[in-house]
C-alpha cells in the first residue's frame, strides 16, 4: 500500500462518520419538528374549543341578564310592574355639594 491509499481509508471513515452523524441529527430534528407541529395543532384545537365554550357562556349570561327577561320575571313572580313615567332627574351644583360635605365633616369631627 502506498501513502495515498493509507490516507484515503481513515479520511473515508471520518467522512462517513460525519455524514452518518449529520443524517442522524437531520432525522432526529425532522421527527422532533413533526411532533411539535402535531402538538401545536392539538393545542390550537383545544384553544378554539375553549374560546367557543367561553363565547357560549357569555351569550348565556347576556341572555339571562337581559332587561326583557328580568322585567318578565319580576312581573310574573313578584307581581311588580314597570313604571311608565320618566323619573325626575335632580341636578345638584358641585359647589353646593362640596359645601354640604364640608359642613358634615366639621360637624362630626
């Protein structure tokens, strides 16, 4: 064997080891990516299910707390009726209100 043949065999073995280890890393990374993509898809489905559930519960709460439903229940179960006339609106001057607050504070100190 000449010098060229002696150097070729170890170089070939090193090249094959590097190639095989590179392929191993590639296959492992591809499998990991595939598994992560599956997990991502599963989590997206779960998030959508929870969002739909929250939306349905929000709609239910809105339906149960609607004014028409509450008025109906009050009329039927409690025998009350809704006042048809508008309530009076009272306006108070802020300065007068502050004066009254101050008087009350001074009185109870």
